[in-house]
C-alpha cells in the first residue's frame, strides 16, 4: 500500500512516502514550518515531489500530537473527526490549527485520497484515572481538558510491542512490565504492563516530565510566579524560557541535545548526564511501584542510541531488582524505528481492518 506520512513538528515538517513498508526517495523535511505557514503550498510541494518520482499515495497519514480522550484509535478525516479536533484547539492552540490547515490542504491537493489522523495520545487513554488526574477541583480541570496524557504514544506502543515480542520468544508467558523511555527532544518515560500504560512522565503541558533539549521538565510552580513578580516577566516570556531555552541547552548555556550530551566526555556534559540519569532513576522507582516490578527497559526515539550508555548505568543502580528477582530478563533494549515508519504501518493496518469490516457488513 502506498502511504504518505506527514509529521508536523514544532519547528519543521517532515513527510515520508512508504510503498509496502519501504521509504522512497520522495521523502523530505521542510524547516521553519509553523502556524503562519500555508498548508496549501506545502501540499503542492509534496505533490510535485511525488509526481517527479512517479508515485501516488493511496492513503495520507497525518500525525496529531494530542487527542484528549476523544480518539482512542486512528480516525478517518470526516466532519465528525474535524469537529472533535476543533474542540481540542484550546489544549493545543499551536498544533491543532496547523493540523487542520494541513488536512484541508491535503484534501484539496490530493482529491479523492483517504486521509487519516494518527494520535500520539491514543495510547494513553487507557491509563488509570489515578495517573491521569491532578489534585485540583473538577471545575478547574474542565472535564478532561486538564489531565496527564503522554506525548509520544506512537513510539511507546511500538517499542513495547518490539520488546514484549523479544521477551516472549524466550518463553516468558506473562504480560511484560516495561519501562519505555522515549529519547526525543522532549523525552518521556512510560510504565507499561503488556500494552497498557499505567504511568507516564508527560503531563498536560510541555513543562511536566523529564528535562529535554530545550524544556525544563518538572518544576515547582512557585518558580513561575517568582519569575513574574521579581523579573517582571509576562506569561509569554516565562513560557519561552522554560520550554525553549532551558533543559540540556539551558544547563550548558548553548544549543545542545540529549544525544550530543551522552556522546560527549566533556566535563560540563558529564554533569548534565548525571543530572539526567538521576531524574531517570527516580522515574524507574515510580515505574517499579506502578507496575509492581520491572522486566525490561526499552529506549526509542531519535536519540535512542544513547540508550547504550544510559541502559547499563540505570541497571547498575537497580542491582537489588536483579538479585531479588533472580531473573536474567531484566535488562535494556533499543527500538530504533522512526516514528514515520511506525505511522505507515499503523495506517496500513487501520485501512485493511476498515476495508475488512466494510466488506463483512456488505
């Protein structure tokens, strides 16, 4: 099946064309794409690239970073799904309008081609209520608008399937207890039993969770108030500093990323490594408590290669788990598939199952 995957990010948009699971040369990245960019121009550019390669998509898969509790699986673009997405604009005022613009442009430029939305948050809609909610009044939470839902569900689910499959080939019969660590610019960890998440470090906004390339991660809310009162910063400046000028880059006082930090032996990078590893170790403790143990750690995301350094160092701190469980399966793993390829697989499976259901009804 020919599938065009479109992945809009915070500062760039990437598109990949897959034919029967194989990426073709028409794939590319468009830098500096954002809310002020015109989706129609992007779609015409993509169409020209595909025409030059003499290929035509049967399906267009569009990544959506959130989804609330509206979407528990991929959704075909129609009036119902578009209306639900519009209701999510307050939750993601930058991302959702961009997705809606791209979807409308894709419908116009690739007339007659099926368009489906694939949601990062779908994987997390099965998390226990105790993990999703905050200790604030329901009126403030506005139903389910303010709740903890992870941001990298596509990679987490694929990584857990990958690792659970490897464990089960060695005779392990139970639902695996997996700590999935997604090493993206905004990293995230999730505790998963089988394929059901029971804990996630991601929150309702980019401030919660692990420190990232440019984001600070978990922070005392009082610091935000202090920045406003003592420095006179408004909400936009506070948000910019904490989500775009902090994290690894802020600690090093220069642009840097997690992959670079763990590949370096420089003194300042080693200090950041220890800080990041400590935060991950705390997450391990929370995951073990949430799952009642742990069978495997799996790394995914664009910096997953750093797992070769992080995995052994984390497990060296968890020797007591190995001794108490006396199980050789407790170790780390890496799933290095890009999110776009995983999206193509999800889209193909979804379309085949949908066609099968339609044929059965008729």
